[in-house]
C-alpha cells in the first residue's frame, strides 16, 4: 500500500496544500513532501495525525469470512 499516494490524493481532493496539512498536524511542509514521495517513512504517531487530519482510516488485515 502506497501511503504517500493515498495522502497526496486525499490532500488534493480536500483542496489542502502541503503547507496547510503540515500546519494542521504540527510538522514541516518538507515532511509532507518526503512522505508523499516515499522518501521517508512516517512514525505511527505522525501517520495517526495525518490520517485524522485528512479524515482517513486504515484497515490492517481483514477478518476472513467463512463461505
């Protein structure tokens, strides 16, 4: 899963600049740029802030349905 692509698409869809997102979550615009380009990995704390700011959720694994 490409979190950088997800973040960038959600941010743009919401009409938010990298600078606006950075200010909203208390990080630098450069951090947002690096995450979106996949040059740096987010910590769980930063991912939580970004996803909350963009109103996104992540499902890690799904419960398998019996057929």
